[in-house]
């Protein structure tokens, strides 16, 4: 279908996402519009839109991705509920005295975000949890803590191929491989796109740089915050005492073991399946299998620590429930991707762009469009899910680098997500840091805008040289 009507499904999804801020409704509306266009019949199209969602589960790679995201949720909740995070904080701040200056307080807090790199929200919450007492100790503003938390959330998650966001992206690219748009393995494009995710890389690099800056962000009166944290810490201590009466302490390994097993399994399986070459291995399967291995191995460890198996299973189930919204979005995104592929939306846009827009402007244009969508919707995941099925066929059609196009989508989506006042990242980061969301939004915007302008310049240069 080589007509402007092929643009209706993604445009409807984008417009509804912006106006209603209801991502589920927006993407499903796009699915229904596409089904009606394909069927050329309203009632039949409505029925086929339901079938399109069910057809998603016919793809093994799609189902594996959905399961892995549920497993990630389980792992994160196990680390929270087992007391491993509290044990790790004690080791760093009290036993080994690693924090003895303002820069170190910020760098240590920043580093802890990498321990929860499997999931953006988990990373932000961990940074906020650990950073509050450390930032209070050296009188560092909560606005800066919120910035540190936000900068280690989505940017880090999208850079990690084995994170929930990474698997989400692998699945979206895998759909393009299955329909014949791309020919290589999805993981090949993921790794090739990493150097071009300039916004994510630059915003992460900015955090340690700002750690050594003496005066930045808005200083706040920490007296009330310290009182609040003191009360919270006392409550946490009481809760920990109550919990310890019912279950034994599992120590710092409760935090580290799930991650060590997961990453170690990915490495070993990729090494074996690639016959000594990790990048040539079956990384997608390695990621999927390693999720189960991590849950099983961690479960055995807790059982040896006398934690009841029923308790461990409840932790896992509750964690999976917390990731259910992401799973629903992914199912809908897969369905919309399949429908736009059948309609030829990407090919139509490619034909239009190749005739109307200089090719060297395409990467920068992708970056700007994704910024507008993500800033308006407050969601990097929704932006990536809507734009990836469109941008990849576009890149193939006009013969520009697919990794560059993917990276431009992610960079634009992450900037909008991190900087939008309606973003869940802004809300979660400010909540984790105990900072008003509006103050976090205002104080971080000059820094994120500066990095965005740097990124735009980068994509203009890359586009001009390709």
C-alpha cells in the first residue's frame, strides 16, 4: 500500500500518546487503524486487531523477551526484599569508609546505579536510597542527587544489551529481521549502535565531571531532609529488626549474587555457543537462559541461608507483577510493528524522505522527532516502540546506516524521557532523592539541553559524512 494512508496507524498512536498520555490506548488505536486499512472493512479490521495481538505470541523471540522482562522484575525485587541493598550500604559507608569527601559521595552513589543496570527504575531507586545519607553528610543538594539518579536510569539501561530495555530493543529489531527488512542478528545492530548513542554516553560521562564541580544545582536546606531521613532510617532499622526475627540475614551476597550469576551465565553461554567468540555466540538465547539460571541459583543460595522457598517465590511473583506494564507495552508494540510492516509504512516514508529531504539531515531529523515525541509523552519506551518499526525500514530504504538510525531514536527518546516534566523518570528520580519534581526538572534542564545540543551536532556531522 503505497499511499499516505500507511502513515495513519503510527500517527494516530503518536497523537493519542501526546494528547491522552495513555500509551496503551494510543498503541492499540494504531493497531486497530492499521488492521482496518489492511482489511478494507471496519468490522473485520476491528476483529483482526485482536488477532494481531494474539499473533505476537506465535514468535518465539517475542515470547522469550516478554518472559525475560518478567524475570528481571523478579530479580530486582529479590535484591530489594532480601536486605542485600541495606547490607551493601553498610559495607561501603561504615565498614570500609569509602566515602570521605563530596566527590566520593557522588561517585560512589553514581557507581551503585550500575549495579542495578538491568532496569532503569531500579537503578534510580537504588541511587536515591544510597545517596540520601551520603549527600546529607556532605551537604550536597537533593536536586543534584535527583540528577545523578535520573542520569543512571534510562541512559544506562538503553546502553546495556542484557537489560530490560536492551532486550526490548532486541525484540523490536528482531521483528524487522523476521519480516525480511534486516538480515543480520539483532544483537549485531545493538552493538553497532552503541558508539552512536551519544546522548546516553555523554550524560553518563557528565555525572562524574560534575562531581568535582564545587557549586552547581540549587542548594536546599537539608535540615528537614535530614530529619526526614533520620526518621525513615529509624523506621527502616525497626523494620529490619522485625524482619530479622522472622528470617535470617542473607548479607551482601543477596544483592550481588543475582547479578553475578546473570552476567556470568551470559558470558559463558555466549562464549560456548560462539566457539570462543562471544560476539559470534547466540547472545539472545544466552540472555534468556541466564535469567532462569540467575533465579534458580539465587533461590538455591537463599534456601541454604534458611529462607523459606515460599517466601522466595512470593518475592519473585511480586517483582514480576511490577514489570507487567512494560510487558503489555511490548506486546502492543510488537503488534503495531507487524501491522506497519504489512502496510509498508517505512517504505513509503523512505520514498518520501529520499525525494524531499537531504540524506545528511536524516539522522538529526530522527533525533529531533524522537525528542518531540518523548518529551510530549514522557516515555522513552513508548517512543522507541513506536518509532523503531518506522525508522529501520526508512534507513534501509534510503540507504543510511541502520545502527546510526537506531542510536538517534534512542538518544532522542532518552533526552525527552529524562527532561520532560511529565516523565515517569523525572518523577521516580525526584521521589528517590526526596526532591520536588519541579525543582528537579528546572535544575537539570540546562545540563540535559547542553548534552542534547552536543548530540544534535554529532548527528549532523555523522549524517554529512555518510
